[in-house]
C-alpha cells in the first residue's frame, strides 16, 4: 500500500492497469496535438502527478515547440521530478509545474482557457456531488473546441465511467473516443468541449479532492 502519492507512482512500474492507462492517455494526448491547428497549443493538467503522461508524449512530438503548459500538483517530490524532466527536455520556458492546489481556480489564471485539459487519476477521487461540479467547471478550463482527456477506474463490477460520460455529455462535451484498458477495469476517454467560453468559474473552489493513496489505483 503506498503511503503517499509519491510512492503511489511506483505502481506504474508493476501494475498493468496503470501502464495500459498511461499508454491510452498518451495516445489521446498525441491525437489531440495532431488535430489542433497551427499555432500555440495551451495545455493544463489537473493533479498532474509527475507529468509523465504529457512529458512522455512531447519529447517525440512534432508540435513540441508550440506547446505552453501548466501542470498543477500538490506533492512537492512529484513536482520536483516533473521539473527535472522538463529541464532535461529543454522545455523550461514552455512548461510550468506549479506546486499548489489544483482544486483552486486561481492556480489556472493565465493558463486557461486551454486547448487540451488533462484530468487523469482525478475523477475517482471526488465524491458523487463533486463530480458534477468538477465536470461543470471543466468549461472554465477549456477553450471552445478543447480536448479533455480523463480516466475513471471501475470496481466491483460497477462501470463508474458510465456516469462520467453522462455528465460530460450533459455539460456540453462530445465524446471523441473511449476505451477500457485490456485489464477491463479502467476507462480512458477523450471529449471535446462544444460550449461557449467561460471567463469566470462559478466558485473559486472547482472541486474537492478526497482520495487517499492507500486505496487508489
Ligand atoms: C491518482 S494520482 C494521478 C496523478 C497523475 N495525474 C497520473 O495520472 O499519473 C492523483 C494525484 O493528485 C494529486 N493531488 C491530490 N490532491 C491534490 C490537490 N488538491 N491539488 C493538486 N494535486 C493534488 C496527488 O498528489 C496525486 O499526484
């Protein structure tokens, strides 16, 4: 059982479900980069971990020089590791790794609305009522036409991603692609925001993260 979120990331070395999830998330990030028109691409990652999903794609992607990203993560060791990767890729002028609370709208000011919003390993860590609030607030993070990439684990035979897809659809997001990992218990989706620009969030707190690493996948 991982004692904190830094240790939780070691599970990527051993857990097929996380390895497969990461592969699909990277595929969807690359698809989004490929689909966006010429010019600057703004990206935000909510509860970014060590940023391995986005940074793993950028290192080999032809749009690397167009990207400006802000990753927001609370665990300082993960941020440190992410920043080291950013430096090693020579992306220090384009990618900010903020060590702060990703649930607060203020931490996105200047970086949104974004063309790509990454919310991976987050939706399973909010209680039901918060899920609606979080998904509604994605419209504050997203430009019209933005891609939102998300994950949601299933457990005890309950397909929790069904509800995520339902709320996304009701909140102005169109599904572009969706798959389950080969393990069958982790969903990864990519949606496109069809709504209007939202300059201000309804509240400064976009959602409450209540997950704990010892129970997470
Ligand atoms: C399940 S992990 C997912 C990490 C990463 N997105 C991934 O998919 O590999 C959840 C992450 O959320 C971070 N986290 C939890 N609460 C947070 C908060 N309020 N603000 C920013 N990050 C937070 C944790 O430190 C952890 O890195």
